């Protein structure tokens, strides 16, 4: 604990942001850099707790108090080494993680928590700007060959860890560029794709081979993986979107959120889109169904495309502003959260059930909905949904985006052909080493957990890498 009085004299302060009127004119990142002084001041707020609950909140088990203190002392290179000991890609989590560690910070009991996420980002960005982050090719070669299917955060973490054990690694990605969710799902204003590419370049220099536009189970036979590799890790994500089967769903202008977000990211990367297939909010009345992070990303993208109005509707009730008595620290706080996209505008509403869509000439023109309430007979019973009589209403709309989450991995093709067992939710079943029901075939990330966070994907990838290394060599030095 560098300064025992730091948490008492220094208040939580976030990095500056570009103004909403400025940032909605482009897709550039909106968080501005911290000064070194500001980062060090925030680092001194860490109390160096004897029992650091932030470790409990972080799926990676990051050594948070250690690198907070090192930043406060100005020992940035050492802070980077401490950060990289548990997190392969801190510049990703420092930008897009919801920071469950901060909710578990001891200061959060009765104060604002330490700005852990932004200190993490500052360390990683400093490491890149100083040239401290360089390729780390393995010093040995085991002769073992590992296939990683999917290049999202779980796949990248698996690949880098396995390669650093000395195994040959080939990553298969069905899209035309590497990065999965990081590349195509997360908008550029939250994660600039140059940041993703420089990590990919580092991994290439470490000897990892990336093969794009290779869809295992379609243009690459699944059994070929089994024949040609000593181990396989499936990290393709939970990509089967939850749809909305109501009358009128077939009308034009109603799209799954990922169709919308991935198209804009491709356009930002220079891809050409046929005007007929273009999904744009420009000048339109937009309705987003779903109040989570994906819905927020659709909101920010709609603002930047020039939407006339944007509504974001949520089936569930509006969360409270503060923790309830049955949601104590250090649990994840079930409270109302507003993103930078919400600060930019739009209307949020809750307890809304969509009943149908209507339109003309094959395109959506109205959303028809009803207000609901959630009722439980007693505190132990799960609330049930009830429509409120005479509460039906309609909203004129030209574009509807379904941000309703994801249900499980796509099971047709690779998963069914490999024959790995899935659980009741449709996710791949694995043991404590991330091995599936078939020896030598591992899985990690959302394919195992279901829809989750980038930080969980990285943790899963690292665990799978340890399991693969142990399977191939009989032991592993990874924690």
C-alpha cells in the first residue's frame, strides 16, 4: 500500500471523454488518454487489502493491488509484467470489460471503487507506446500440433498460451479477418480495430498461423481436424441469436443486432456493401429491443449513422439506482447502468412486451406492444409476467434491431460432426481441464459458458491452454 491515506484524500476520477456532440460524428474511440499524474493518483486509492475481494470479482484473478501500487510508484514496466502474468490482452479488457472487480473493491462498500479498469488500460497502452510489448516466441518446439477453431477472445488467449508452451498452433476463423467478437461485434468507438490487429501481429511473430475464411464443418471437413492435429480447441462462441417469433417478424427492416453491428464494422474496415443489403439508421425511427450491452452498442451505432429517433425497450423492469438489501457487496450489483451511448441520446423504457409488427410494401412501419408487470406471490417465488389491461400501444418505426442475447453455439456442422456432448442448454460439456466428452477435443469461452464477458472468455482460454498442454505433455507449468 503505497499511500495509506490515498483513498481518503483522493476521489475517484475517470479519464476524460470526447463530448457527445463530437464523438457521434465518427466511429473513433471516445475515451481520451489519462495523464501519468492522473493514473498515479487513482492508483494510490487502492488500499492493498489483506483480503483483496477484487480478485474474487475478476475471472482472471488479476493481481490488481500489485499493479495499482506499481503505477502509483511510477514503476510502469513492472506493472505491465504483473498485469500480463494473468491477462494476455489487458488493452481489450481495459476498454470493454464491465469491471466486476470494481464492484468487489472493498472501497465500494461505502465509497466509489478504485478505477481498476482504466488503470489497466493505462498500463497496457503505456506498454505499447514504450515498445515494451514484443513477440515472445517459445524457446522450445514440442512437435505437437494444435488447432484452435474461432479467433475471438477465448481463441486468441488459448492460441497464445499454447504457442508459448512450444506447440505448433493454427487458428481457423470463418470470417475474413481475425478477432471474432472483438473484430466484428464490438463497435470501433469502444475498441479500435488497430488495437486488435497489433495483438494479432504479435501472435503471428510468435509463430501462430491464422487461416481466415475457413469454416470448419462447411468448407473444411471436421474429421480433417481430428486426423491432422494432436489436440483441438473449439472457441467459436455462442452465436445462435435469440429471435422474436411474433407476427410480422418477416417484414423488411427487422434485423438481428449482430447483422447490424458486424456490417458497420466491416464498412469501417473498408468493405463494400451492396446498397440493397445496407442496414442504416440514417434518418430513421429506430427501435432496439434489448437493454444489455449489445443493445447499447446498437444505440451508439444508430446515433453515429444519423437516426432520427431511437427507442430502446426492455422486457424486464428498470433496475434500482442503488443495491437492494438482498444484493449486498461484494456481489455483482443489480443496478441501473448507463453507457456512453445512453448519454448521447435516445429513449429507454422498461416492462414492455412486443406483440407484433405491422407494415406496408413488405417493410416494417409499426411495433405493437403492451406494458407488463412482474408479480410474485412471495419473496421465494420467481416473478411471473402479467400484461397490464388496456396498456397496448404502438410505435412508428422504420428499423427494428433485435438485441435479445444468444442461446447457444451453432450445433449444425462442426459440433454435431465431431460428436462432442452438449448440456441441456446446448453448450459443450467439458471437464475441469476444459476437455470435451472426446479425448483431445477441448472447448472454451461462450461455447462452454453461454453468452458471457470478454474477461471470462480470456480466463476460459487460458484454462483450456493449460489443459491442452497437460494433455500433450503429461504436465503443465501454467497455473
